[in-house]
């Protein structure tokens, strides 16, 4: 993966800088100084996330959310490239527009066709060189990187820069500062980790490899801490640049190092040459990234998958485009979790039977958790049941405290009615929790079980855990 400054983080950073300038008007460039301090805290949070091995929770992101994520990101990249068809605030027209479109199409054609002829030649680099030769040698009047930067209000030196210098943020280190920067650091850390780990999942899927999410978390955090001390704006994994790297053949950490050193060389020594690259070549490459990023299969399967999954895909896509990635992913996970809880809440079943001795047996099937409590309670008819009742949990999994509380209430109801109730095949954890809650459950829970099914089920659940 290739990491750097991203738009998702920049949106939050702009607000931070503006508010920082207002907070400390007596400090020169106060907003930037607060940004650097925030990066230190943001990096520390990300390092802690990795050290605590919390990266595994990226596995909880459902596949429809991933599809919505890549589709939304593809649309965002596409829309950002449309700005390149402007000079200042005016859209290109006439021959300028035709030249731009022609060069973009030629770039895309090279990107598409060259790998079919020879995969060892980097298609992106070749496309840039070919388009640059055509424009420079042919004297084609096309917008370049330098002219675009100048037209956008940037310096005539374009991307030229120097080496960073070490510095400690020039702000008061007190509780008021911490209270100001901590919420921003937390949001930036969350956005950065979400985008990085989701990009990691996407790259893993494309390359059929498996990255280390925890290592990625603390590595991103360490990089942001270094940025805070050297005047950088921080960042995270960039899906567009990462995909370009993958399409160009990058498969190891060396590709990221080469990208970093090449970027440094461009800024220090080759800025004048980079400034002559036609914008059309870069737009064509990014359009190919858009085509490769968008999950086109999702359009074909949208009417074939469950309605809830289709809604999640569309929701995450739209929210990614209109707001940002972090909000989109959070919304998708929440909706998916609610749908999952609702579906599982309806799966609770109770098979009823009467033994020869008159004992009524309730065999519970399905997960027992907060969402299925109401259905679970409705299965029992305390007043009509015989004197002896048994509840068998061998085909059920008691998931949370709400489920344990529901069991407790049922036991209390039967006890209050003067009836005998026993609980069979409860898990070890559930038994311990019930005993801890009230010692009276000791007389209701059957611990001496001579049933081979119970031990098979218990061992299977232990292995899964």
C-alpha cells in the first residue's frame, strides 16, 4: 500500500486549523501548530490500537459495506478528476476540450492494451512518457501539471520543495490544549485506521495475500508521530495510489519505499520535469483506477441479493460520496448489525414435548440474546404447564447478559407458581454467571449430565472460541 495525505483527513484538518487560529491568535500559524500536536496524539492512538491488537475487528465489516466502500471511493475519484477539465473555474471548451479528451482516451488505451502485450512494462509510466512526448515534441497546447497548479492559485515553482526540519509544536502543553485537540485526534485516528485497514482488505483480496492489520495500525501511527515532529500533515493509506501500485506490479514493501524516494526526488530535484507532464495523462490513469476500483459485479447482483444487503451497498456508496468514508462505514456496519440482530431474533424456536413422567420439556433452538428475548418469553405458558418443567439449551447459545436475565425471570415465574424447573445443557459461562447472580439457581441447573451430545457441542464451541 501507498500512504500519504488523503482528502478524508484533510476535511477534518481544515476545521482544526481554522479553530486553532481562532483559539490562539497570538501564536504565529497557531492552526498548523495545533495540527502538528494533534498528529502526535493521533499517532499515539493508532499505535495503541495496534499494540492492543484491535486490528482484527476489521473482519467485522460486512462484505456489502466493502462493496459500497469501493464503489463510493471510485465515484469520488472520478468526480475529483472532472476538476481537471477546468481552467481556473471555467470548463474547457472547443479544441482544448477535444485535445484533453483525446489524450485521456489515448492514455487509457495504453493502460488497457500494454499489459496484454507485456506485463513487465509498467503501463502507467509508459502512458505518461508517451503522452508527454506527444505534447512536448508535437507542440500540442495541453494543460500541464505546472500550468494547472498556477491556474489554481499555486506557486510557479509547482511542487518544488525542500527537506523538512525537526520541531516541537509551538503551543502551550496544558489541559486546555489537550481538551481541544483530543476530539480531533480521535476522529482523525478513526478515519485513518478505517481507510487504511479497508484498503488493506481490498489489496489482500486483489493480491490473494494476507496483511497484518495490527502491524499496519502501529506503523501508520508511528508515521503520523514523525509527521507531527517534522511539519507534515499526516495521512493514511491511499486507495487510488495503492491500486496504481498494484496495477504497476508492486507486490512488496519495496514498492512503497521506491514510491516515497521517487516522490522525494521529484520534489527536490525533478520538479521542473514533473511540471511538464500533461494533466491528461494523469487523468487517464486515474480513470483506469476508477474502472478497476468500482465493483461492476454489484450492479448485476443488486437485484439477486437480499434487500438489506442491497440497501447497505447503496447507502455506503452514497454516504461515501456525500460525506466521508468513516461515516459511511459506520452507517453500513450499524445497518448490517441491526438487520443481523433482527433476522436472528426471529430464529429462536422451542420444541415442546411431554415425558412419560409428565415433565414438560422445552428444547430451545437458536441464539438467545437481547433481540430474541421477547420471542423466547412468549414460548412459555407458566400457568398451563405441568408441575415439572425442563428447559434444554443444547441447541441454543446463550449470548449476552440480557439472555441470562431472561432465564432468571422464567425461573422466578415457575418458582413463584410453585412448580419445579430444571435447566439442562447450559454452557459453563452461563452457569457461572447465573450462580454468581443468585445462589438459588444452583438447585435448578443440572450439572451432572450423561449426554454425549452435550460434550460434543461444548468442545465444538470451545474450538470455535
